[in-house]
């Protein structure tokens, strides 16, 4: 997983007055948890641009000067209700030998067979909560939807990996091909059909598709 470096400085005072002064100076007050006592620091708001305003996920290397460096993940963020300016950020320190839980984006691959026949691919989940060692977590999880016909659903069990554990029930649907007004008959020969065993964790619900 890609990492972003944040250069900051320790906060000597954490009172409301000091926090307001930091924000007025264009800095964001932050707290780092997970390594013992909470560590308070601040960094320029612009430094968080590539971490916050992106659909991707990253780990963070927090450098506070004097050789102090911490690996972490973003845990929580607070925005101003009117201006959307970043008010506060919480980070959680990570270690190479300790598992963490993160939400990883799902990227679909291929064009679903059902979409070619007029169906619509609908996403139930754009991100999956997974648990694993930091070095084993991917930038994204790849989901091949090529074999999905109208009425098929792709479950999280089709995306399992030895590198991480998916923190969702087995019956959780990632995406599915729904029927639409533009539906056409699937005219491909039966011998071109994908056997049920070749489409792990999918389910055909022809009755539901007809009703819709």
C-alpha cells in the first residue's frame, strides 16, 4: 500500500486558545494514538490534500523532526460544517507485525455478460472492511464481474485472499446485475455458458429478475 509523508511538529499546548491559533495559521491539530500516550501534533492543512481528497487509501508516515517518525493510518477526521475546512484529525499508529483494519476500495474488472445483454451493474459496496498486516493490505481489491449474467450477485466470498480477512458476513453482496427496460435475450449457445462452479459466490435469481 502506498504511503504519504506528513511533516509536522509536536504541540506544546492543547488548549482551545492554542488550537484556534493553529487553525488561524492554516494548520490542523492532530492526535496520534496506539503507541502508548496520545501524541499531539500539527501540520499544514495542504499537507493532507492527497490523503483526504482522494478515493484511494494510504498509510501515513508522520515525521515530527528530531528523527521522530511514526507509521500510521487515518482513523477519524472532522470538517467545518460550513467551509469544509479540516478541523481535527486522529491517526492510529501501526506496526509491521500487528494487524490493522482498514476500508479498501473495490475496483471491478471486465464487462459483465448481463450488462452486454442490457442489464445494469449496481454496486452495493464500494469499499470493503478488511483486516491484515499493513504490508499485506492492497491499494484496492479487484473484482472480476465478466461472468455475471442478469440476476447474478457477486458476494464477498469471491474476493477472499490469504493476505487479509474480509470483515463482512459471507452473504454480503458487493455488486449485482439488475434487469432494465433495455434487456435483450441472452443468445449465446449453452456451451458458452459459464458453469456455476466457475463463478464462485454468485447466485442467479431469475424469478426476481422477471418481477423487476
